[in-house]
């Protein structure tokens, strides 16, 4: 079992729709959870961080964390073509400075 | 505040050579982590440095090494390059590299091609 798994893509949604990205993790002691966006040929860019169970909203983005189910998700409302990118779920556990990444989900928002 | 910078941005080397990559963290950040990104393996953790000490190391061979200087700048070195070392090498900086709440910010990466 991979340490961090993301829903298989690619995911294609129409402009204006809600995009839902999911991630599960295997290490129960994981403490912090991050969503990064990576455009083709660029480096990962932080979108959201979440540490506590529940929802965290930032503009069009909502991260949801359920530690009991070892599940974290990212919702993108009113999706725009500029949201088309690879979304990476990352988890930090008990070791210093080590983010463990999922394989990424490619999102395409079509006009 | 300036972001994380990495030099060089692109490198072409041949098998057997060695390479040194450089990373300057965000001002005030003392932790630097290095990652390798390939299409097949995704993003994988190489090592982390804090206060000139390597605190954590990923599952990579000893050909991959690094160091950190007193100003928090970090370098990584790959010796005896192999074709499989072709990848995007990313460094990320954070305040303390602590286990929780510390956020890592990535540099633009160095694209290494080994021929």
C-alpha cells in the first residue's frame, strides 16, 4: 500500500463546475496535510494546508480532513481553465522536513 | 520577501560525471529539504538540513549527498551520474522543518539531464 494515494485521474470538469480531489494516507501519526498545485514544467505551489479535522476554506478552495478515515480532500468551486494543473497531496508525519507526496491528479477544466 | 532560489536551472551532464546544485531558502527559513521528481516515481524526499546538520534522509544511494551552510543555503551533490538520475531536483524551505504546521515552499527546481 502506498503511503499517500490520490484518486486516479485525469479528472476533467467543465468551467464553473466543482472539482473534487481525494487523498488517503496510511500513517495514522500523520499530523499535517497539504495540497500543492503544479503546472507543467513548474515547481509545486502551495494551495492549502490543514491540520485539524473538518473543513478549511480559502476563496474557491476548501480542504477537508478526516483523520479517523485517514482522508483528505480538496474541492475547487467555480473551476476555471487556469486551474488546469496537477494537484499533489502531501503529508508530513513524524520525521523532520519530509513531505510524502501522492502521485498527483491531473485536472483539466474545459471551457 | 524573495522566494526560494535554485541554481542552475538547467544542467546537462554525461554518465559518470558529478554535479552540484544550489538552493537559497527564503530569508529566515532555516530548514531546507531536497526532492527528486521523475515521471515514474513522482516526488521523492532526498534529505533535510537544519542548522548545518542533516536531520533526515530518504532512501537514496550514497552518491546523493548534501550540506548546509551557516547562512542556511544548501547544496546537493550527485556523484557518478547515472542515466536514471535525470530528473527535476527541487528544494523547499521552511522555518524550522518541524513535524507539524511548518509549511514548505518550493524553489523553481533544477532540471538535470544525464546523457
